[in-house]
C-alpha cells in the first residue's frame, strides 16, 4: 500500500460526530479550532455549518493527515503541522481565540488500518506507532531498548494490564529481542499470556501502552488542558473526546477543578455526564469506548 494513497474504505469515520455537533452547536460565521484534525471528519461538518474557513485552524502532527486536509486549506483554513500543545502555545502567543475548540484524542482509522504505521497487529507491519513520522524514537526503539522493569511499568501504567501479566509480557519481550514487526510482538504476547480472553486480543493493552509511551500522549494532555481557556472567546465551547480511562480521568479532573471554583471558574459544564459512544454512536465500532466532555467559557 502506498504511503501517499489512502483508499476510500480507509477514511476515518468521525467518532460521536452528531453528539459533538449537538453539544458545541456551531453557528454561521463562528471560528473553529480542531487540535487533532486527523482526516477532517469533524472539521468538514463544523466548517460546512459555520462557513468561516479563514478564521479557523486545523492542527495535526501526522503528515499523512495534513496532506488530506489540503482541500480545506485551499478554502482558507490555516493548517499547523505540529503537536497540539505546541500549536496551542503558538496560537495563544499570537492572541488568537475561537468560538469552538475540539480535541479528539483517538487514533484515526487510517493510522490503525495502514499496516506500515505499526499501530495495529491485524496485519503485521513495522513496529512504528509514531504519530509524527519525523520523531526519532519509535515503538521498535522502545521495545528493543527499554529495561524489563521499564517495560513492566509502561504496560501496567499505560495499558492497565495486571502486574503479573505485565511482568510476564515484559520478560518475554526482553528474552526474545530484537523484535521489528507488530505481528511478532502480538504473537509473542499471545503465546505467553496466561489470563482469560475472548474477543479482545491479549496484546491489545500492551499495544495501547507502547503507543502512549512512544507519543508521550498523557503528558501532552496534561500540558494542553490548562491552555484551553486562553484559546476560547467568551461564550466559546470546548469539546474533548477521550478513548480510555487514563485520558478521561485527566479531562474529568481538569473540568471538575474548573467547575468547583464557583464564581471564579472560567469554564462551566456543557455536559453533566460524559456522552458515551457506546450509547450515542452505536453504529461506529470505533466509538464504543469514546466519551465526550464539554464546557463553555464565561
């Protein structure tokens, strides 16, 4: 499969799209910032409502995604090829604010489905998992250089794998190094895994953990959250879609801290409880673990 060409059947189906539109309520003329624009699934719908391309910004650190967004760039949208924390800081420094900000923390379907990206083990490919292909360290680097203790910590902390299983997997990785293919790693984990499993492959949590570690995902979220109010106009809305408990816990805690400040609070809730993809987006299989939380700036 060419890295330049993404077939139509691999295009990303945006998660919780209708729920996000209903919650953030875009209006004609409003500005839109998408900090994880991906392949433009959410952005296309929001911008088709607002019609305001020239005051809107789309961000992604994946060069494949940036290439897919060129059609929106041709309409006047500004594209930033960088991570969302760097983009947020840059926009704040420039004094830019927006009516709506969206952050979708999920991995896009093309990233998962392109075997050469190394995010999935459905079709074996190189152990990569980098969101930003210019980044030096990949999953292969981590898997083949981290100590057994460090691998155990990563698999336990980021994959939420029970400690016993994490230790077994980490030891097996160290003993069987070097590893270079996703299929190799997945088969190894399946061989040594002692817990019960049915539909979910026993390597799933380890792959999640390695991806989070390679891309420093949780630190990125922690750094981004306090910047969000400075990106919003008064009355501006922010929505964050998370996909696992580690992400959602950070978002939930940040919003709760904001809301608990009472009259001093900068943000007020738009969602009392998270909007769950398992309920509100049942036709999209990649929505099943998603949660949308949203707030509005006073």
